[in-house]
C-alpha cells in the first residue's frame, strides 16, 4: 500500500481522506527499466531460498513429532515456518509481477486479497513470536519438565492466532479496489469520505496491536528468560537442561530480533503514508522497495538462525541430507570398475542357479535314475578295492573245512556263536 507520486495525481480517487491515492498489492510506478528487471529477480531469489529453508524446517519438525518429540515450542516454530511458507507462495510472486509492470494486470480478486493476506501473515508471525517467547520462559523456569501439551490445546492456540490475524487485517481487503483512469489500471486502497474517522483510529490502533504490543511482550519474556537462566547456577541443578534452556532462549531471541528489525521499515512506510498531509513529501520509491525486500527476507533468515543456533535442527538437516543421498540410484556393475562386496556375495548364488538352469535346458530328455546312478555319490559308493573283492570271491566259491573256517558259526544253523575262552572263565 504505497502512495502514488506527485506526477501521477491524475489517478487520485475523489473523496479520499487526504486527497492521496495509496497503491495496493505492490508499487506499480517503477519508471526505471533496470528496476523493473532487477526487482522481480530479487523477489524470485528470496522466494526460492525462503521456500526451501522453511520446507526443511517443517520436515524436521514433522519427523520429530513422529518420534514423539512434541511440545508447545516445536508447534509454534512449525506455525511460524508455515506463515513464512505461505508468504513465499501467495505474496512474493504477485509482488514481483506488480513491481515488474507500470500498471495492474492481476485482476480484481488478487487486488482484493494479496495485501490482506500479506498483512495477515505478518500479524500471525508477530503473535506467534509473542506466544513462543512465553513458552520459552515457561521452559526455562522448569527445565526438568518438558512443555508438553495436548493436541487440542495446540490447535486452539494456532487457530486463535490466525483468526485474530485475519480479522484485524479485514480493512485491507475491504477498501482495496481497481481504479481505471486514462486507460491505465491501478490497484489502490480507496478510503471513502465517510470512513475518515475510522481511518484515523485504524491508522494508530492497528500498528500498535499487530506490531508494537506483540514485540514488547516478546522481548519482555526473553529478558525474563535470560535472567532466569543466570539465576539457575546451583550445582544441584541439571546442567544439561540449563545449557539447553540458554541455547533455546538465544535462538528464539535472535528470531524475534530479526523480525522486529526487518519489519520496522515496512511499518515506517505504512505510518508515513497514512499520516502524510496533502503538501508533505511521500515515501521515496527506493525506500518502499527496500522495506518490502527486508520484510520478505525474514523468511530465508529464520531457517539460517535455526540451523546455526540449534543442534536439533542441525542434526535433522543432516539426516534429511543423508536420506536424499541414499535415495539416489546406484550405478550398474558393468559401468563401474569395482563392485561392492555385498553385491558380489549376492551375485554368486544367482550365477550358480543360472548355470543349473542352463544345464537343464541343454539336456531335457535325460533319465533321472541314470543321473542319480551317475552322480558322484553313487560312483563313490560302488568303488570296491581289488584285495577285498578277491577275498570275498574265494570265500563264496570255496568250501572251507571246520578247522580252516574262520567264521564257523555262520554255517551252524540255530546255534549261537561260541563265546571266547575269556568269556567262559568269566
């Protein structure tokens, strides 16, 4: 929502509060061709990096939730990353198109909703950071107790945040309109004359509710958390939980500080436009562009803060990277010079099985009995030494006398073999 410069006052809508027209959905009066090319490229880079970073953060948090690591803090960080992801999907692309052309080409519906949705996401992020700071203070106060909550309570908190954000940003949707003058279409924020009193109240109350008050609460809880971390220095306390609480507080404080600092220029432009008088200078186009680049750059900055200041997110990102690497297809053995040991061991029985199948195909009419007789086991069983064969042949053909018979009990029918003399004596 930016004010139209002086040279385009012929598009001013009558009956506005300060006789100025406020552009909605992005600045549509970039006369420099280089700026029309560079600005969409900057927004495209922000969109890609922010989408990838917040998608990884959400993936890590969902993986931890499946492992049972659910808490209020993780749920709020998930909500914060979801708001950034929605901004990258539904706000940045339309702003890039609006900056690339000198007039509005996205239609009435986008003109009505794009700035309303952008303000809703900013408000949701602001409220989420305030609740997140309070949850961090609760965790630091009782580090031995995880801030575990029920899923119903998490849903109520998140739904309440988004409901308040959408409701407070309704005027941005209500007064957005398409203006067509001199064959040029503009998306403007048209405040009617009867809404002048409402505009005066809204211009002061809205920034206080959605930015000043939540940021104040956020830094107040972080200050209390830092003080509580310093007090817990007794030896009987759990040192591991104490260090974890300090790191968590430092990480969330960094995210809150980045949000407050990078959103400040955007709110300066917002207040400047709504409190400027008729003869006062309007915000420069360069400053408007700089403020919008900063506010959208928060989305890529947050994942970097999470990874650099949290071991949990760092390990989660590394595990996701290992999964992506392991899921890549391996090269075939014919293309690679060496073959892994597991692949070799698995290929040996396969080759043997293939050889047996080839033999079965080559000799289809062979007799199974003959194969069994010709098997190595049967051949080994039929081998008889020559001396033993001669001994048994002579014994079967020759009739031995009783004195010469080495085993006389075999020729005695119905009689047991005589016991040896030693056996008789016993």
